[in-house]
C-alpha cells in the first residue's frame, strides 16, 4: 500500500529533551515536507526537501532540524523542545513531474512539550 | 494580507444541496491550486487539483479557477453528511522554491 508513515503518533515530552519524529514514504517521491498545524494558524511549512541531501527552510524552521540521507526517509529533529512546539505535525511527500506538489500526508504526530 | 485566505465558517448546508467554498490568493504568479479535505483529528487528503483557468469536475466535486481575479473555489454537489469536514485551499506560488501555502480552512457542516 502506497503511504506515508510517521512515528510516533503521540508524544509527550519535557522541555529540552531531544526528540526525533520519523517520516517514511514508499512511493519513491522526491519532494518531502514537514508541517505543523495549530488552531487558527493552519498548516505551516517547517522544512522541505527536493531530493536526497537537498533540504531548505520553510516558514517556521526555528527550533527544528531535518536530514535527507535516503529518498524514503525525512526525519524531523527537535534538539531542545520548548512548550511553543506543542503542535500537530504532518509529514508529506509529492511525486515528481506534472503532478508535483500534489501532496500526500502522513497520519500526523501530536506532540506535547511540558 | 494573508497569502491564501478562506472564510473559516462554519458553512452549513442541508443534505443534497450544493456547498460552495471559496479561496483567494495574493501571489498573482501562482501556478497550481489544490483542495484538501481534513476530517477532525485526521490528516489532509487531496481531493482536487487545478492548474488552468476554468472548471475541473471530478464526480460531485468541481474546482473553479479564475487567475485574473486570484480566486479559486470548490463546489460540492449533492452534499452528504460525510462531506462534513474542514476544506483547505493550497496554492503553489511563484517564489524561488515554489512552495505550497495553505489557507486556514473552511469548516463545512452538512445537515441531514
């Protein structure tokens, strides 16, 4: 089944404790992206990657890191989480070519930082 | 001015009616336009994409694009209670890396 997976789905952590949210897709998509969704603010892009070893900042990159060492994986790293990073996080991927930017989303990770 | 604007709703329509969802965008050079449906607590799901002016139909859904007016809409015919969700408009802009910007969504309620 073609899909984007994220782990964990739910995470409660404390301020300053490093964490990684994994994202993996099995559709051979080149473009991958991370978003956070907050009430009233909608989906905001954190980081995106056009291909392996090619990443760039989105609208709200502060406090986050990413890496793209393999085409299928795009982990999101919070080196020192803070309460304002409490949010719902989505990973998404897009195929190349004419339908690029038609994004397929993972199930989401609900993160709470206390 | 927000890059992509939607009325937050809720938009309430009776079952069987046509629901009309609207979206405006600020980047005149925008190239691609998308509608996503998001059920509460779930991830967004792509339902329509449109790339050129005019109408595009897919089943009960019709997307309409007017680049001159910087306006894109989604019509849902014969609305069903299962269509009750938040609908997100997304626009691929003309910027250097051609990012996709999402609106904050319109909540649709279909009343049985």
